[in-house]
C-alpha cells in the first residue's frame, strides 16, 4: 500500500452481544405470553344440582317460597319499602337458581342472564327491575311476589 499504511481487518463483535439480543427477544415474547395467559377470561365450571328432583322440590323450593312470602308480609307490615322488596325478590330468585342448579345468577347482569338457557329467570328479574330501580311505586308487590313464587315452583 502506498505510504506504508497497513490494512486492518474489521473489528468483530463479541458473541455476547448476539446472546444478549436473543435473550431480550425471548424475554419480550415471554412477557406477552405471560400477560395474555394471566388476563384471559376463564370459564367457570357449572355446578348442577345432583340430588333427586323430589329433594329439590321439598327442601329448596319450599324454603324460597317461604322467604318470598316473608318479603310480602314485611312489605305489608311496612317494615320494608317498595324498592327494597323488589331488590330482595330479585336476590331471592337469583340465589334460588344458584342453589337449585348452580347458576351463578347472583353475579350476572340482566344481559348475562338473557344469554343463559334460563329464560324464565331472566324474564322474572327483568320484570322486577322497574320496581327496584325506577323509583316508581305504582306496581303491585303481590304481583311481584307471585311471579317470583311461580318461578321457584316451576323451576326445572
């Protein structure tokens, strides 16, 4: 080479840099997988009543019908108001569905209930909503308790 210059080969990068780049990529991909697995919606197991249907009729049904009648009596006595009676009736039919067949109705919105195979439960809760949330008192507690009792007695 003219002028006495010598040729120097390109500098090689250390293999540690390649290992570090691969490790960072693995960590980022692992983080995304971890977040996706952690935040996915898990299916809740359905618990169904496994006893004899006659047992359900005599024990659970009778208990809930009595509790519904108690709501009617307490409203008639002035111990609870119109909206509170409707809230209690809604809670009772939801709890009955949970106890009778494992439907997690206490935790479901009305829209969630509509998407279950229990149309009668969704309709009953829907008809109780105006009395519970609208502030109006022009409905009938007798009609609401009769509807709730009918749902419990006809549940299958």
